[in-house]
C-alpha cells in the first residue's frame, strides 16, 4: 500500500464520521466536474461562433474569447483546478466515507482491522466511481455535446479562478514550457486557425453530413476550393468543337451562325484556326449600322481575345479575366497553336455544374436510368465522372472518358467498344462524334462494396 492510501486507510479506520467532510467532498467532486467541463468546452467550442457572439455584445462570449486567446494559461488553470479537486477528494471524501462504513460495521463480529479494511475498500470504490463518472465523464460528454453553450455558462467563474491563481499558474506553465522546449517544440498560446483547402473541404463534407450546410452549397464551395487544381485545358471548349469565323467573312454570317448555334461569341481567325486574331460578338452586329452589316466583314467588329497557356489554373485565370473585363480567352498549346477557347461560363460551370439554356443541344452531362446505369458524355473529365457516378478511373494521361478509353484500347474508338475496370465497372461506347465517343454507358458493379472501391473513397 502506498503512503497516501495507507494514511487514508488509517484515517478511515481510526477517524470519526463528519458530515462536514462529506459535504466538502461533494463540493470537490462538483468542482472537479466544473474544471473538466470548462477545459473540454473551450477545446471543442467553435471559435467562429464565440467570436460571432462576442461581436453581438454577449459579455460571456467576450470572456470566453479571452480564454481562447491564451489557451496555454487557460488549460494550465483547468489542470490546476482538476488536480486540486482530485487531491482534496482523496484526502477528505475517502476517509469520511470510510468512517461512515466503519460505523455501520461496528456491530458486526469482524475484528477492528477487518472492519477498517472493508470500510476503506468500499469507500475507495465509491469515491473513485463517483470521481470518474460525476467528476470526469459526465462533464466531458456534456461539454462535447454543447461546447459553445457550456463554455459561455462557465466563462465567468472559470476566468475568476484563473485570475485568482494566475501567479501560480504562470509558474507551473513556465516550468512546463521549459520541458516542452527541451524536446525541440515551441509552446503556443493560441490555436492556429489557418486551414488548408483540403481541411476546409473536409469540414464542408462533415457539415453536409450533419445537415448544417445544404448539399448544393457544399458542392459550390468545394469546387471553389479546387479551382486552382483545374487548368484551362480541362475546362475549355476544345479546338474540334469551336465554331469559328474567318476575319473576311461578311457580318451577316455572324447572325446566321448565332441563329443556328445559339452562341453569342465566335472566335475569328485570319489564315486558319491556329491563327485566332480575336472574337466577334453578335451584340455588336445587332447594334451596328445597316450599311456596315450589309457591306462590312467580321474584321470590322473584331474584339481582342487574350491568350493563355493550357496549364493556366482557373483560380488565377478567373482573376485575370475579371481584371481584363474579358468574357473569353484563347487557350494555346505548347506549340503555339489553338487548343481551344475558354469562356467565363465554362469557369462558372466548374462551380455550379452544367448551365443549360434554350439553345443547348447537348443535354446534361449524365443521365441515370437507375442507381447502376448512367449515360455520360465522352468529353466528361475524370473528376466529373467520379462526382456523377462514383467511378474513379485509373490514372492516365487522358483528361476525358473518351480519351481514357482510347488510351486503354490503343486505337480509335468504335461503337460498341466495351471496357471493364479492375473493380467491376463497365464502360461501353453508345455513339461516336467524329473520332471520339459521344455517349458512353457506365454500368456499376452489382455489390455496393465494389462500387465503394471504385469510387476510391
């Protein structure tokens, strides 16, 4: 038996029961729970919510915010309070309860030594149980469930305790910091609130899971966080899909093309499609003089179009387009040729999804007949396919579904070509658009487990 337990047993065996000691023990038990709840609540509380309440003028929130701004002192104070309460509980409550049990056992034929041992064992069991449940676990669970509310309710009394014992807390905290520095770590007084984009995306997914943020809002904010991961090549309208006009074409051609395609802007080339010199807007033709429309050429209403490399990420590109007041840019490949054109609408679609209007003839990115079958566009990117169907294609150089299938087969696609992934997904070419896949049927595996592994989650 350790000296402490020996003294406690001896006090229980030879002491007299005192209601005052028992009540003081209950006070220490509550105090222990108070410090545990304060520590856990301040640790689990969302600082943004506390700051919001403080800005609204809540005095409790202002006190709690000051505690969060010096977490090292705050938690040292909580630990001091817990230690003082726990030691006091062992020194006062255990002997008092042991004396109570020993009095109850006085009329039994047990020897004094046996009565003292039994009384001490019962007292220790009860006090430890109450200390763990009432003084530790229940306050901890309460603080985790209602972190902000508990931190606000306990802010005043806890800060008062820290104020009174601050000199002692500073000494203890400084001593602890010396030990921390000895292992090569610099102590901090405030939690770092800076988060990486991946951490923010994880927080958004958790918020969606708990229903605090709408799924569409999560999608938009998550897409905004990953704009820097998407380059111009991935979001542009590729060269083969461009509807372009020669610079010497009559202006009437602009109105004709607008009527047949629904487009309002057309890239303009001089010699060929690799020599884009600007773009023409149908609005400029509509407001132009009749004489100019009748006898002028596209070159007369030419607007400049900035050029960017394929590798330019959308985050910086969007910033450039806003600064230049440009609604479209020319995407140039590594050889200086035209790779495609990227419009402001293309960037916005990365945030909110496909934008369809009355002139859109292509339909949605994916149509699902049930929870296992989708028909997707061959031009769909890998990340868009994963978002729509949960299928994560193996890594490759190709950006699109059609490109990946072509890469796997090692030849141009034909209608009916079918590929299977290692985890049981099936892709089949339904239609062709020139030399690429138009519509592709995606069939999920039969088992949910296989679908999960295909998603790579």
